[in-house]
């Protein structure tokens, strides 16, 4: 059961990813991105990261993709496709292939699972977040704040 | 599923993202490819987290997703500003250097 | 006795030091001190000579220069030969210094003159007393320096400075050979001590090479052909300098060197042949040049060169005693001739003998002294010159080569001829000029020297036992030399006194010979040409090198940077995508390196 799901999700993710990149219409690319993200969320579910899957869908689909969609809806001029030259395609293909091969060299065969299951729960996440990784949590908040302020500034043309 | 399948898949997705970054001329397409890369890395992290039954990976991913969102917002703003300045978002045209 | 030797060398050095710093403040601007010290040196040298005659040779040395683990030594070797030379040098130095009180009076740099004279004396004494070639070379160079300083004493004269440079450079060539000889000697024998060298074992070839190189030094200093060109020009210096350095002492140093190295030289048969040949050639050529010169000092200079050639001839044909005897005899009469010339120049204010005249009536003492010296030079008995010249001719005859003997005889004839040509023209021609005799301070040394020229011949009787070779008197040679000398005087008298023919007449008949000789056989031109070409050629090479190699090198460096910059500039495109490519490509490289070293099983990552 699990492996079937894996394969289906895997195929979906690869196909959507590829089309999201090479599509001609920006709109469709964004929607394909959303699908991609959803498939990844599916993976997370498979990997016992339920909370994470939730967060992924919420933020990526509900936040990022929506944001981008709004952007291109409001500024239609952005929705333009430029074709790259043939050499660019070839070079890019070559480089990414090379990259892929190199990454594969570092793969080793891992057994199925190292430890017994059952340790990943939402409660555990929460407790970790507020004790061990509290600093990161707070800094994250600060980052968000900074981003918001920065956006406001830039939108207003750099003046207060 | 054996861990290595997830890793291989993630590597493939990452390479796809790289391919997109290297070839696309539209800035937003590049952004999309970048997001794909990000997600591939997240997948790796979660897969390892499940393998070792530790939560560190998931928390890391949590933060990654969040920061990624913020970063997209910033990127978008920058693209707008560039669009205002250069009247285009073709990455090949956007340069101040001559020669 | 060592202290005597040290003292008599150090005293002149002391004189030099004192005079050069505080000379002006001393009485008579330091000259009296210098003369006093030199007198002491002279008496010390007499004492040394006496002791050597009685007690035998003396040698001692000190550690001088540290070289690695061993010391180069500076030492003194006093045997009869050096002792006699010590006496000679100090005596002549003393006489010259007394003479200069009068001659150089009123000179601005009076003290410096005496200082350098003293320094020269010290270095010549060092050369003569040295026990090793290295120390001798050291003093030899010092002599050359003093000669340079003294020739160019009147700094304002361009010709004097040029002459000083010429002297220094030409003798330098000889000194180079000398130095090479010393170095080679050191490497083959292991020492430069004269005593040990002569008893060492050397193959004839090596000994010959070393000897010829050492002789090269003598060729330079003693103005032998072809390095004789500096001596005529050296007459630019003050007359006392000419009398001292360039007739009696410094130029005799080369002869002394040959005499000293006699046992070394005799290891190889060719060396003596070379010495003889060069000596003969020099004496003949110089004698011809003296016959046609007009300036009094130039005539005397050529005469000096000629007689130095004579000495070399004597030494080369085996007459060690003859050569040295003539050295001493020549020192006396040549110095006297120069001093007399100085008086004449002072009185008549000209250097050209044709402008002088009637000196005999008005400068009695000078004239008589000069006459004595001329007779000695010409080889007329009972003066010393006769005996010494006769010894050399005997030695030349004994060598068995007819050619040498005949040319030597011709040179004798020429010697008598030119010196009496000078005498007749300068002293006995009519003139109306107002001329005064020289002051006593200048005539006193001349009288002493005249006296020595007279009695010098009597030495021969007692001289012979102390030298290697005993001259065998052949009556025929004696009569021949005497006859030729008298013939020379006769011919000179005939032409210049009685008017058998005039010089202009001869000149017009033999113009080409005159031209040749007057231009010193174009040797100076030759040297000038060669050095000019060599210097110009070398400078062309240097200029080429500087332009091509160095300039291009530096320019090339700048060009390299500029071109390098131009080539690398396109990397910065300003486009995001190209940067991404570079980033990912580098990442691939890093990954592959990382993989290669950690996971691929290659050891030593």
C-alpha cells in the first residue's frame, strides 16, 4: 500500500515539477507548483509528518502560490514567456544531469527504519519548539516582522 | 520505503529545480524552480527525520517553510522594483554592466 | 734588525699620515719633517745593508689576512739585492725631497706632494722588501696609485689628468697579468712566498706560464713594449716626480721583479727568450723615438724606456748582475738628468730644447752635472754608465745570438746620439736669453748624484762577488761599445754643433721615417682605436640588452596584466543566469572533489 502511494506521488511530483518549470503560461506554472507542493505534502503524510503536511499546504498553497497568483493577476505584463536558446537548454541539461549524478554518488543503501516508530507526535513538536528551539522560533518571528517592514518600505518607494 | 528511494527522488527533484534556475529567463519561473529545490530539500530532511525517529528534521523543515515564504515575498517585491526600472523581467536584459 | 726594516718602511708611512692631515701647520709645510724622516730611513737602510753583508739574509713575517682557517702572511725578505734596493730608494727619495724644496716652492698643495712622495717611498720599499708575491702585489698596486696621484698632481691641467688615467690603466693591464700569475702560482704551488716558490717543483710548462704572467706585470710597470705608452705622457707630472718615479724607482720595480724571480723564471727556457726579445725591441724603438723628440722631458722619458729595455735584455740573456748593476747606475744618472732638466725648464720657461740655448755659460753647475750624467748615459768611462752598459753588452754577446748583439750595439750608438743631441742643442747653442742659475737647494742633490755617477763605476770591482753572475770582460766588446758611444757623440756634435747637415735636411729626406717615429709607431692610435671599438661595441651590446630584454620585460609585464584583464572581463556579465551557471558548476566541482576523496576509496584524501 505504502509503496504504491509512493510511486504515484513520486510520478505526480516529477511530472508537475517538470511542467511547472517548462510551461509557457505563468498561470499554469503556478497552479502546477501548487500541485507539486500538494504531492510533497502527501509524501510528508507518508513519512509520519502530519503536522508538517498541514503546515506545508497552508503556507505553500495558501500563502506562496496565492501570493504569486495575485501578483501576476495584478500585473499581467509579467505573464510573458521567453525562450532560451538551444545552447542554454543543452548546457542546463548537462549541468543538472551532472549534478544529479554527483548527488547520487553520495547515496548509500539505508535499511528500512532505524528506530522503532511512534515518537513523532504533534505534542512532541510543540514541546521541542518551545524549549530547545525556542530561539529559532523567536528569530523566525523577527524575520517575519522584518520582511513585512521591508516590503512596506519598498512599496512606498524607500521613504517613510 | 527504503530511505534511499526518498533520497533519490529528492535528488531528482533538486536537479530539476537546478535545471529550471539555469535555463529560465522569466524571473518568476526562476522563483518557481527555486521553490521546487526548496521542497526537495525539505523532503530529504523529513525522510531522514522519519528514519532516525528524531524530530529535529521536522522542526528544521518547519522553519525552512516559514522562511521560504518570507523570502518569496521579498523576491516578489524585488521583481516588482526591477520591473519598474527595466520595464521587463527578462533576466538576460537586466544588467547595468556594459560590454 | 727586523725593527730597522720595519722602521724604515713605517717612517715614510708615518710621514704620509702626518703630512696629509696636519702638514700645513708644520714648519715649511711639513717638508722638513718628511725630509728628516726620510734621512733616518736612509741611514737605517745603510745599516741594514751593512748587516746583511756581514750576517747574511734575513726574513721574517707576520700573520696578515685571515682567509678561512689559515692566514695570509705579510713578510719581508732582506738579502743583498733587497738591501741594495732599500738604500737606493731611500737615497733617491731623500735627494728628490730636498730638491723639491726649491722646485715646488710656492706650490699650493705642497704638503700633499710630500705626503704622496712619502707614501710612494713606503710602498716601493715594501715591494723591494716583500717576501711573498702577494704582499709585493699589494705594495705594487699602492705604487701605481701614488703614480696616478703624482702624475695628475696639477689637477687643473686636462692633459695631466688624462696622462694619469692612461698610466694607471695601462699599468693595470700589466697588473692583471701579474695577479693572474700570482693566483695560478698559489693554486699550483700552494704559496706565494718567493723563497719557497723558487725551490718548489714545477713543470717547465707551468713555470713558464706563471713566469710570463708575472713578467706581464713587469712589462706594465717598467714600460716595456707594448705597454710603454704611458711613460711619455707621464711627463705631465712635476719634474721631481719624473725624476723619482719614472726614472729611478717605480719603473725599476719591474726589473727588480724579474731579478727576484730569477730562479723561478729559469725553470722554463722560453721565458728568458721572451724577456730578451721584448727588452731588445723596447730599447731599440724607444731610442729611435728619443732621437726625434723636441721636448726635453720626452727625450728623457724615451731614454728611460730604452734603458729599461736594456736592463731586461741583460736579465734575459743571463746577466742578472749586469741588469741590476745597470738599474742602479741608470737610477743615478737618469735622476740627475731629470733634476737638471727641471732646473733648465725653471730657468728658460720652456720645454722645447730648440728654444733653449747658451745654458753652459750661465748655469755652470747644472751644465757640468748634466754633462757628467750624459757621459754616463752614453757609456763613456770612467763613469758608471760605461761599466754597466758594457756588462750588458757582454752578456748579450755571450748569449750567442748575433742579431741581439748587433741591435744592442746600434742602440748604444743611438743612446749616445740622442743624449748629446739634447746637450748640444740645449747648452751650447747661442742664445740671448736672460737665464739664472738654480738655487743651491736644487743644485745640492744634483751634485750628490753626479758624484755617485762618477764613483758608481768603481763599484764594479767590489760588486761582482755578490751577484749570481760574474761578468767576464771581453776586451773586444769593451772597445766596440766605447767606440760606438764616441761615434754617437761625434755624429751629434757634427750635426748640431758644427753644422755638417741640419736636422731639417735629414727630416726632409726621410720624412716618412720621421713621421713614423714621431707618431710613436702609431701605437697610441692603435690602442685608441681598439679600445674605442671595444668600448663602443660593448656599449652597443648593453644598450641592445637594455632595450630588448629589460625594457621589453617590464613592458611585457604591464602588457600581460592589461591583456589578462581584458580576457577575464567577460566573466562579469552582470546577468544573473551566468552567475548561477558558475555557481552550480563550481558546486559540481566541489562535490566531485569531495566524493573523490571520501567515498571513492582513494586513499590519502
